[in-house]
């Protein structure tokens, strides 16, 4: 295999203990240094406190590392020019022995290769606004359609076209589950006005659905959407206004493709005076806790 699995992660997987995958784009492209490193290490600590082994995934000198250590995460946070790697980029970055930060799609691919079922992130990519003209649709959605990994997130990023993102997921048979909610959370806010496919109310319920999907050999991911905590949630009108402003700036600056999401998130952070970044961090912490609990249930012996 062309991947390197951290010894702690390897031992946990071999012993049938819970492991949760984490992406590295949030470190290199999601927030500034040193907050990015502090956040990544805190997410790992939350999982460890739940009795779960974290596996932060990144590509170092062309080698995908499943479970980066603290020094590697620190370097990821500081290093300039790390490539943002999706499915199409993976063989090139590996062949050319470069550093790469894994998106949702690539983290799913590498987690599946390592035998990790549960992956925690902030928000998935999706159908971009105006995709009817641009065809700008995140590769995350196709990965969810085909790769056998469960993704715990706070919904799709609010900068996207959420109704079309749900339609796309439905077309490809990806179950969208609401964790203790009937509505799709919209990243910075708990509600979107859009219904999820099914509501679940416990980690045990989530685990039973995952086990059944795998037992039936129904390939593809499962999306578990977990709303941002009430106290950290944004006012929908306020965040929508910031998003609209950021979208206008992106159009004016000619931002396209994989640069769009990091640009918009940075611009929204600027417009909100950093408060949107605080919300982003809090929702990731919340997702880590829920994802860890689901991973534990998956490893529990059936009664």
C-alpha cells in the first residue's frame, strides 16, 4: 500500500477499537496559524477524551499519512503552499512527492483504504450557487455517492446552494440523516428550512444504520448532519448578508474552482470580524464529540 498508518491508529484498528478520521484542509486552508494547529489538536483531544483514536490525514512528501503526529500537524499549520488535494489531484501529488492537504473527498478515500468508517469534518462541499451555468459541483458529493465512509458534519457549507446539494445527494442514493434534528443544518446556523431524509436521536441508532448499509453491500457514504450548538449559532439573516457580500467579492476578483471555498470562508471571517471563524471551530468540536460516540457504538458488541 502507498499509505503510512500511524502505529497508534494501526493498533486501534487491529484491536477493533474506535478510530475517527480527520481532514487536513481545515488546517492548511481553513484558518490562520497558530489557531489552525490549536484547533486540530483540540479536536484530537476531544476524541481521545471519548476513548477514540484520532487519525488526522495529510500527505507528506507524497505519502498519505493516516494519523499525523503533533509535529506533523504543526508543520501543516505553518508551511506555505501546501496543495489542496481532491480525488483528481491525489496521484499527481503522490507521484511528485509533494505535501498535500486532504479535502473531504480525499480524506474519505484514504480513510476507506485504512479501514476507518467514521470521518468528522466541519461542513461538506456541494453544489455551488449558480452551478446551473458553471457546473461547479464539489467532488465531495461524488465521493459520498461511491466511497464507504460515514461523514459527520454540520451540513453543507452555507456558501453553497443547499436545496440543489440535497437533490444531488438524493439522486446518488446518499442517506442524509439529521442528528437530533428534522432539518438540514446550514453550517453557521442550526436550520435551513430544508428537511433531512431521516432523523436519528442517538449514536446507537446511527451505528445500526451504518451496519445495515454495509451488511447490505450498498456502496457509498452516509451523511450525518449535526447542528452547531445553540449558543454558537449565527443569526441566519446576518450570516446570509455576509455570504452575499463575499460572493460578490469572489465574482469581482474572478475566483473559481477549488479556490472558491477557502476564499469565501476567509472573506466571511473578515466581514464578521472573526466571529464566523469562532462558530466554525465550535461546530467542529461538537461534530468530533458526536462522531466519537458513533465510532464507539460501531465497535460495541451487539447485545
